[in-house]
C-alpha cells in the first residue's frame, strides 16, 4: 500500500506475562496456569498493529543493549518494522512489564521503565533532524513527560497530526490536552485528569475535556464501546460482547486502528467503529497486537477497506483540524 506516514513515539518493553489460575491464592502465593514473554509497551504494541496494514510505520524509542533489547529488536524486524529510530542505551536495561492476567482476562502490571526512562526531548530532536515529519504521530505517557511534550509540540509545528493516548495517567497529564489534535483515554483516566467523581456523566466528561483544551476527545468505555466529540458532533459506537482472554493490548490496538483509518481519510465514525473491533479482537486471545488476518476481518465488519491511498502531513492536519 502507499505509505500513510505514521510514526509511533514512546515505550518499548519486554513483557513477562503470568496467567493466574482460577483457583486463587493463599498466603500471598498464586499458582499460574501459563507464562509468556512478549515484546510490549504501549508504543511497540501500537506500531506492531499498524504494521499489519502499513509496514512503513516507524517506531522511535529506547531499548537496552541486553538480551531483552535484542529480543525486542528481533521481534520488530520479523514484523518488517525498521529499527533505525530506536536508540540502544548502554546505561541501563531494557524496560520490563511484569504482568499478571487473571482468569477473567483482566490484568495488572508493574512497569520498570529502564531505557524508556532515559527517552528525552533531545531524542525527539535527533530523530526529526534526519527524518521527514509523518502525517500522524502517536504518543502515550509511558516515557518521561518532557519528551512527550517536546514530541507533541515539534511534530505539530511541522504539520503532523498528533494523537495522544493519555495513559498511564498522572497528575500533569491535563497540561498536554492542548498539545494534541486527538486525545484518547478511558473513563477513569478522564475522571482523574478532570478531578471529578467516577460516576460523572459521559457527555459531561467530553464537554469538560473540550473546555480543558482537548480538541477531539475520545473516551473508550470497555464493553460499552466508545464515545467522542468530533467538532460539534457526538459520535457513539457500540461493540459486540466477547469472551475476554487477555486485555493487555486492547487499548493499543484500538489506538492503532483508529489512526490507520484516519490516515487513510475515513470518516471519524468509521475510524472509531474499526478501532472498536480491533480492541475486541485482541481481547479474545493472548497476543497484544493485530495480524493481517485481523485487518481483513475488521474491513469486513466495517464494510470498507482501511487503506484508501496516500496522505500527506498537510492533508492529515487539515482533515482533523477543519
């Protein structure tokens, strides 16, 4: 396909995943039913899903010079993703996600940032010195805030459409709302950012996010789908229920598919419908990102091919900012 020119900036982890058995635990001791090591991190997961349709996606971040870093680099190369935007950091280890998945498919994780913690504004500048700005840049908060802030500002100045996943949320996240064209978060993250009760009405949350600076706020609602404000339009998309096996990469696959559809000039409602199905698919299995077969399935569900042709940085900005 023609390149949609998407760049994902941020975190790369080695995920050490333990599936906890349904029998529970005793004396702080839980028995697992399975173990996996996988390449992960929010940015890597998103890039891997995007590569299912657009192998020209670029990924910018840091890994260590250890075995885990080699494992991640090999996984990316096997997927056809270039590693030229990835810095090998000899000062620390590769980032690690220590993940536990329960019998309902929900997870908790302890993230040790490692090399991700050294990702800096200078890394963003160095990448842009030798690369053309993409049509879309995808960011999250798994790397230090100054680097995220720098990336949002610089890429936007150069004409890229900035899509920010406000996760993992923290106290200063609200200051980034005005720096992105599209901001994606779940209900609990939105309530945290706005400092409002967790039962606040969804439409009020969207309105408050817009007033706080989010031009196009998107709220993911888990099994209830997604809702967003696109200009003056309220966009709501439901999702069919599914048995959840592993929800680790659901949000990242949602984000990746939304951006893929947007980059190929689909209406925003279609982009969200495709993203919903992507998140649903990833929840149904252990892998945390999409395959080319998944893309074909999503296209069948949505009723249109996701790839429609090339798009330039200036066109992408006009589409979302109009």
